[in-house]
C-alpha cells in the first residue's frame, strides 16, 4: 500500500507539472529538449508537496521505534510506511539532478535558445561563450577555496567535507531566493484574493492593465515592423542561391504568412548595415524575439478585453433589481446550466463572499507561517502552531492527520513562493504568459 501511495503521489505531481507546462509553454513549437528539461525541473520543484508528508510520517514512526526500542511499547506503523532507503535515495536523485539542471544544463540551454546562429554547432558555441564568464566565476571561487585548503593542511578537509561546503554554498543561494519569493507571496496572495472580491477595484485595475497592454502592444508591433523592414531590405539586396540567401530563407520560414504579405507591400530600402553572417545572426535573434513578444502581447490584449467586459457586466448586473444576469455580448449564452438567475447570484453575491473568506483564510495562514518561522529554533516548549499540530497528532499516532496538515502547509508555501515566479517580470526578457505564449528563455529561467 505504501509503494502504491508513493507512486500515486509521483503520478499526481507529474500531471500537475505537465499541466502547468502545457498551459504556459508550447509543446508543438518549442524544442523537445527544452520541454523535457523544464518539465523535469518543475516536476522536482513540485514533488516536495506530496512526498515530504510521507517522509514526515515515516520519520515520526522511526523516532517512536528508537525511543521505545527497550520497552515493550509497540509503535503503530503508518499506512504510508516505506523502507528506510527509499526516500533517501529519492531525495538524492532529486537534489543532484536539480543541481545539474540549475547550474550546468539550463544556463547553456537558455543561451542556446536565444542564439541566432543557423547551425547546431554555431548555437552551441555561442551558448558556451556566453556562459564562459558564468562558469569562470565558479572556477575562480573554487580555485580560491582549494588554494586556501592547500595552505591550511591542518583543516583536514577531504572530499566529503568539500562536497558539503559546495552543497552549502548552493543551498545558501537557494534559501536567499526562497526568502525573497516567499516574503512577497505571503503578502501578495491574500491581498490579491481579497482585492478580487471587490469588483470595483478589479474593474479599475483591469482598465489600468488595458492601457498598459495597449502601449506594450503598439511597442511590440513597431519593433516587429522594424525587424521585418530590415529582413525585407536584406532579401532584396542578396542574390538567390547564395549561402547568405539560404540563411535568409531560414529566417523567412519563421515569419507567418500575414506578416510576409505586409512586408512585401512596403517600399524596399537599402540595408542599414552590410549583409554578412554577423548581421544575419543578429537579425535572426531580433525576428524571433519580436515575433514572440508580438504574439504574447496580442493574446494578452484579447484576454484582457474579455476579462474587462466580464467585469463591466458584473458591475452593471450587481445593480439590477431583476436578479438576472445579462451580458453585453453573447446574450442568451449563460455559463451556468441552472440559468441566468443562478449566474447572477454567483457573480454578484456568492463569489464575492467566497473570495473574502478565502482571503481571510490565506491571511491567517500567512500569519501562522511567519510566526512559525520566527519561532523555528525554539524546540521546548514548541510554540510554532504547525509543530503543535504535528506533535499532538504524533502522540496519538494519527499519521493521516500528520500527512494532511503537512501537505496543506507545504502546498500553501509553494503557492506563495511560486506565485512570485509566475508574476515577476524582468523587462521583456523574462515573462511567463498563459495560452502557450511563454518563450523558451522564460520557461528555462523559471526552471532554474
């Protein structure tokens, strides 16, 4: 039964990671290695939600056995009991695989996806060159550490100690990043849920987002037009059949038909720079990033219009005395099987109170987490609320309650921490967008 539960947890985690990646990524256009690497990275990040509770219940059972080994007291074995070597081996696989992905594979893959070269060798060379400084800093720090150890033989540091030091340095970076993400998420998640219950606030925020997206949409369209103009002038200046012309054909295959027609209708100007390999590589990178930014902003613009119209309908219907939900567009097409009246009660009454209740619950959970973090090092008496719950359940050998409380707590921590990743935006280089509009560079950045 225990192995079945562990297997079920691993399958659920995989489906959750695959569903998120399908929502944000594009399995048909992105490279298969990028999709696989990001899927593994996200899978290992989410696996803690379902596997750590099993580890907690198994650890409490073994502590009970150790404590009562000399007595006749029999400790009740949890239904999720696993052999002692199963979970340590699993955590080793997760830890070292994540280390290799974060510090070695994903940085190279990230640079590879942005490279404008036209061959695999060229893209790989560009990726290695861009990461040369990145890896050189590692080697420089390691060299200083090894030189210090060589000059201090009395330290007696051997390979296990060196591995522990390297792991600690890597974990320090992860903990600092987690403090930033969790600190933001613990405040932002309850606040945004509570603000979502205020439809007037949500509508004003939707108007603000529309104005912001309109400016981004115009900027992305201008940037794409400039890139297409450079591509068109380069096409007219090269003779077909030459190696450079074949590179231009490769770039042209990435441009949709409607943009090709728009490009051909424009007046051709002479290229602003000599058309050579370096120019085409730069142009290739520009076309890829411009198309991705344009498609993303266009999809976000359509979604934001739909969301704003929906909020306007809710605002208008909340003042209606007929208590029948009427839409500005698509009249007669109710989203509810029970009809327009039930839809009115849901959008104008029930959903607001449910969001307020959820906002209060998440705010209380954030306070619990902050209090538990502040009192983490106080073992006796245990004043961390989560520790009190776990200790009380362990005294009664209630392993199901232990696993449920642990799963709920870790899930909330992950929601707050990962919420920051999905909401943060670094200029136009890193941004996670739904509806399959996230570029490979951003997906890899999130996986790191």
